[in-house]
């Protein structure tokens, strides 16, 4: 695969964001319309009483060539969860798809913990107004921790193939302190679940479907699956489990795998190679990819350095 980079296409610092959000446009996710592309992203606001970030979902509408910003949402598309809920402190990301006249939004809800920083689960909300607003199907998640997936279930990407909903998601294998005085770091892998209705899911419990490339402590995140010339291709990001925030050599890169049966995946990261541009927005990190087809072309949205603080860019497949 040959990707032509289109550069950074959206910078949140150059726009008025809803909910007093300050910077960040993380995990861009596309919904294609006839004459524009709506891109949902997670942005952040400071919680006054704690001084910590809350993650909210907003969107930007762009032209079909991803060159012109048409509008930025004036409000977030879904409120955060109630006190004590799985999505009380943030939603990041939200994957969207059309199904039977509605738009389904699979959210990754975040809630803070005491001994470790966070717990996550996957929720479901639906929209009847072309994705301007979403309403939860219920206060709890549709996919969460279980017997052999003990923590950090999230990053759900859903695709309906035939009569089956397929979800590729991440599950945590646990938290580890790599040094006695270190903050705990998490390790997570990509898994797979299926559903007949998009609500009730059956996991392939604790089956890691993408092989590690950099050792057992590799962290894999944000799977996205797209059909290219009759073969399924998954793009995701991966990093080392610790010392990844300040050491660019250990930070996120984009990985790739392919499958002909949706069950067995062959990893081949060279197919997704996107080199950072020295001195530019993606110099030190490429993360949170989202692949989609539009008007016969395949696009890849992704964040750059500092986990999307300054927005996201795109690449188009030249093959």
C-alpha cells in the first residue's frame, strides 16, 4: 500500500469548541454523507473542582476531499454519564455507523479509579437526527470487563457484515508497575465479539487476535477495519507499555493486519507505514487511526504528537 499524506486537516486550537473545551481532537471517526464527511472526535474540558480533564464528543463537517472545514458543532453530541456511571468522566472515542435508518454510536466511557487512573467500557447510543445528537440506550455498557478480560474494555469499532455485527475492541490484561515508585501502566490487546442485534454481544473471551510486534508488553489500541479490494484490512496503533509519553521511540505507531475470514489476522505493519514529518505535527507519534471508504477511495484519519492535542490529519490510499 502507498499512502499519500494530506497533512493536518483539523486543528482544534483554531476553532470555537463546545463545552468550553480546550484543544484536543482525538480519535477522529468518519460518517460519510452524500456531499460532506462528518468527523466525530473527542475533545477535553477542565473540570473545575478537580482540575482534571473531562472528554466530550464533538464533530467537524468537511468537504469530500477533506480540504475545507464546513462547520464545527456548537454542542457536544452526548452528555457525560451520571454520578458513578461507567462514562462519568469522559467518552473517548465514539465509533459511528448507519443501521436501519438510525445512526449507532458505540462509546468508550471513562471513569476514574483510586489505585489506578481509569476504567473503561463500551456503551451504545443512537441518533435519529443524522448524528447531531445521541441518546443512550441505557445507563450501563453493552461490553465491559468479564471473567478473563478483567479491565479496560473499550475502543469498540463495529461493522455489520451480512446479518452479523462484528466488534473489534481492546481488553486490558492488567496493570503493572515497571518500577517500584512508578505510576501503574496498563497493557491492552485487540479482541473480537459478535452480535445479532448490536446490543447483546458474545466475546471471543481473552483471545488476542493481533500478534505482538515489540514483545508481550506491547499495547494495542483503536482497531478499525475496512474492505479494500475484497480483503479486510485492520489498522490500529501500538506502543510500549511504559516510558511512551516522553520517549518518542516508545510512542504510538500505526500497525496493520489483514484477513480473508474476519477471524484470523496476519500482521504486516509495513502496509500501514506512515512516517512522521520531522518538525511537524506528527513527528513524534502517529496514533488513533480510522480507515473508511468514500467515493471509491480509502482514507485514513489519524492523530499525531501529544495524543491529538493539536488535531488530526489524513492520508489517502494510492495503492
